[in-house]
C-alpha cells in the first residue's frame, strides 16, 4: 500500500500536467504574438510588411520603438492610406546572418501572401542573405542602414532598395571635401575590412581622375590598428598632411594612440595635419583621444523641423536607451517609403493596383509595387529628401562633421545630386583655428638663417657697384684707344653677364617656390633669373630658367672666342705662316652660334622637364622641420653641364697655350690682355667646377650650401671685373696709350677689325 504522502505527490503532479495542457491551447508562436501585438486598434483593413531587427541588442529595441512611432504617424495621418492601416510583423535576427536567414524563411513562408515587402536590417552582414532571399520570394527588401557596396549589384539583389547610400557614396563625399578645401596632395590609410578597402579604392580612383595626387596608400589588418606603426611611419616620412582614414572606431582610437606616443610619427602630431574619416569612426569613443579638429562624413541628419522635434520628443519620453542617430531618421523614413508608395499605387493612379489585404498579395503584385517604389519614390522625410538612384541606393546628402573635444559639430552639408554645399559653420582644425590646412609643406618653414641671408644680400649689393661702375666708365670712354682695342661690345656683354651672376644671390636667398625653381640651373648661375621674371611662371615654356645658362654663355663665349683668335694668329705667326684676317664679325658670329646651340638645347629641356619644389624632412633638425629645395631632371641637366665643362677645359687649354707662345714672350706688353683673359677663364673653371659643386655636395645644411654658392657667385664676377676691366680703366685714367713704338705687340681689335699682328692690346 502507498503511503498518504506518495498519493498526495502523485495527485499534485497530475494536476500540474492538466494545467500545462490547458494553458498550451492558448500559447501563440512568438512571431504571431509580435504580429498581434503590433495590430493597431482600428476597424480599418490592415496591410502588412515584415521588419527584421537585432532585438538581442539594446539598441534593437529602440529601433523597434522608432518603427512603431512611424507607424503611429502613418496611421494617424488622414492624407495617407485613409481607408487602411499599416502594420508590421517583427522578427528578431539576433544580429547574425544565420538568424536573419532563418527568420526570413519562416516569416515569408508563413505570411508571403500577406506581406507587401520587408524592412531590414541594420547590419549589412544580415541584410545580404535577406536581399538574396528576396529574389525567389519576389519580396521587396528596403534597408535603412546596410551600406555594403555589394548590395548595389542588381544582378544579385534585384528586389533590394535602401534609404541609406552605399559605402562607396562616402568616396564621392570625400572627393567633394578634397575639392572644397583645395587639397591636391593626400594620403590614404585603411583597414583591410572589405568595406574600408572598397571605400579607399573608390576614393583613390575618383581622386586620380580629378588630378589629385595620392602620395601614399597604406592598409593594416582589420582590428589591428594598434599594430599599424609601420604604416603610420610611412605617412610621416612621405610628408603627408591630409590623411583620409577608413577604419572602425576601435581601430581609429588605436591608431591615434600610436600617433601620440610613437617616435616614428612625430610629424603626424603637428597641428597642421588634417584627418578625414568616415562615419564608422566618428563615434563617442573617439572623444578619449587627442584628435581635436578631425573631420568626417556622415549621412546628413535632417534639419530639426517641427515634425522631427515632435517625433524626438515622443521617442525620448518612451526610450530608456536614447539611441537616436542617422539610422533612426532613415528607419522612420523607410516606413514612410512603404506608406507613401502604397498610397500612390492605391489612390493616385488612374488604374489603381489591387488592395494587398491579408492573403491576397501575389508575387506579381509585389513585382509591380517594387518597380513603383524604385522609380517613383520622392518625398521629404525627417532625414531629408528620400529617393533611389539607378542602383536602388538612397541619394543621401552628407554632413561634414567636426570632432571638437567631446562633441561632434555639423559644419556643412553636401548634396551629391547637385554637387552643392550648404555651409553651416567653419570647421575648426587641429591648430584650433578655422584656417584650412595646406596639403603640403609651405615655404614659411626654415630654409636658411636670417643672419646668413642678410649678410650675403648686402655683400652682393656692394659687389654690384663694380660691374655697374665699369659699365658707366665703358660708355664714357667708349672711343678711347684702349677700350676700342679690347672690343667694347664684348666688354659690355661680359659686364652684363657679371651683373646677372651677382643677381643670383638675391634669388637663392629667398625660400624656394615654384617661381624660383623655374629659374634654376645648377651650374655657374644656379637659380638665376630676375625678380620680375621669377613671378612670371605663367609664361609658356618656363622661360626664366633659361637665363642662368644663357648668362654663362654670354660671358664665356666672349672670353673663349677672344682666346681662340689670339691662339690662331700668334701660333701661325710663330711658325711664319700666312694668317687669314679674323674680324670682329667672326668673333660675334662664333659667340652667336654657341649661344644659339645652348638656346636650342634649353628649348628641348623646357619641353621635357618642368622645374618644381621638392619637399623632404630635414635629417638634422630633431623636430623634423621640413625644408624645401628645387628639383629637376638630372639626365637632361647633366648633359648640358658636361658640355659647359668641356668648353671650360678647352678654354683653359687655349689660355695656357697662349702664355707659352714665344712671340708673345718676346714682346713684353705694357698691357697684355691675353694674360688677363687666361686668369678669368681659370677663375671660372676653378670656381664653377671645383668649388661650388664639390662643397655643395659635401654641405649638410641649407646654410652651408647657400654660403658656398654665394661665395662662388661673388668671387667669379668680381674676379672677372677686376682682372679684365680695372687695368684698362687705370690705363685710361693715366693717359697711357698703346702703340707699336712703345714695344707693345698686340692684335688690333679696333674699328678696323683687321685682326693683324700690330698695334693694340690683347
């Protein structure tokens, strides 16, 4: 026999089983319960769409609340579907692709003849299988936040639309930002996540089509921002000042922490660096790092109209999470996309479509409805204007948001449909000013010290007195026998060349700019051109940089041809051979041919090479201050320098040989110009070939280079003036004359120009 306690336990178990059985008859599947819970209390006929949300996450419930608020507004608006109410069937995807796929199959198998379409999801990874399933079910799917560019492929997702733009839309927004601020030289840094890689590639392609130089593009493993030291160092070394960053907010935080601490990223900490990001990293966690002044693109939030403020007030009264962001605006407008689309096909067409009541919706009806949604949706929502492009993507406006300490400030809005900007306020950059950062290092950085600069400018100004004074004396005493014997036209050309050489010092004392570089040549007249011509860089062919070489040849051709004539006449005279007269016209023609050849070569050089400014970090300065230098085509320039060196060697040989001719030694001249010409040629050879190039190459700083070049440019013209002109004018002032009776022997270079051995000077 059973005891009383055992019998009581059995009766209790049976009672519990009976209660569970009875209760089971009232249990409703959770999906149907969601449907019933969202039915509005109304006597109107109901029309339904499905919605997929990550209800396992806290913000998923806020999204559900936003959708419910939108439904309330649709159903309470007498101008939208006056005879019907709109409802939704909610499915929880758990924020996973597997969950979204399973929920879609269950929902659409169960309610496919009662649904006009679906809304979903926030995550692209979840929306992708939903969009794929839309094809066999002929089910329109409209997402409010899935931005993956792959969803734009209509061959794979023919029933997919989205009220947000594709990730690649941000590439166009980035390009608009670069053009807005005039940036032509930028760098790109991205994680290797698919969306970030696609964004970077699209921006790079668009930028290059617009002529924007992508200096460097670097990537790092997704989620490994803390290890991207090498990539950041490359940006630093390449002098990139404008950096477009495509990365998650977590990676961005890790990157900026590296910038603030790593020794190899010193330059990236400067206040003139601009960071431009995407919406994925402009998040509250960014407030914890020192990236003041960064800007980024985001979907433009709708203006706070009375309508939007009313929605926000209701939302804030009901929400415990207060999640309201760009996707919230777009979700609200996605619900209205279905509502306005339904109203259009049911009320506004001459032949309305059938009413899609529960159990009457066919795939053919959804096909027609989808095409109408795609082609005819165009209304003003709380997020802005809602419409779809040829790929079914939303044509969103983009905000430029400014990260200022612990807040994001909207500074401007760009409309891609019109390429127009709506300015709200000036962006504040890393230097806490509204001055737009330059895309490259500008000439106000240290080039040469002020004391050295001023010292050599003063010396050059003093040295200018010598050729100017000689020029005045040349004009005054033009007809004097000593001057006439030395061919005054050649003397004038040499004086002009001397002044050009000294003027180079004024040019190289300035911090290089493109204008100055247009004047550069690395031989005797490095960086020569006048101040006036230095500003005329718009002249076709960059004419100013010719003057350096032409100035050299004007001087040297005079010295070379005079030496060649002396060598020819006296070497033949020494051998008692008959000489052909060498006139002044022969000398001028020879000089002209030399200068013409150089001019032709310079024309070719101009056609294949354009002088520009070279920017590089100063290895000496511990703060890595950037300095600037001119650069040019080395092979093209070297060929001309080699020719000039060869002619200098020939001239030196002639000068040396002339001094060995016995005829000249036997006739000791009171004023022997040939020896003076030889000294001038030696000076040019030594200073132009030995001093300037070698000491410039050995110099480690810009100050040293400037000093060496300036000394050479001072000494060479001054030496030419002293050696060739001072003795002549001393002779003029002393009233001395050269004639054959005084024992002088020279080549007549006077007006007769016969070139015979006789009176005159050499």
